[in-house]
């Protein structure tokens, strides 16, 4: 459980720092691979 929590917290930290793509950016980059409906 603790390990999972650390992974989740690290992911949120990346979001806060603007490292992860938004849903819209994901669709633009990966839409051709069927990322979005």
C-alpha cells in the first residue's frame, strides 16, 4: 500500500509541476493511436 501511495503522490507532483500532458494534449499527440474515443 505504501509503495502505491508513493507512486500516486509522485504522479501528482509531476502534474503540479506541469510535466504531464493534459487530456487535450494527449489526444493531439496520441489520437491517431486510438488514445481517445
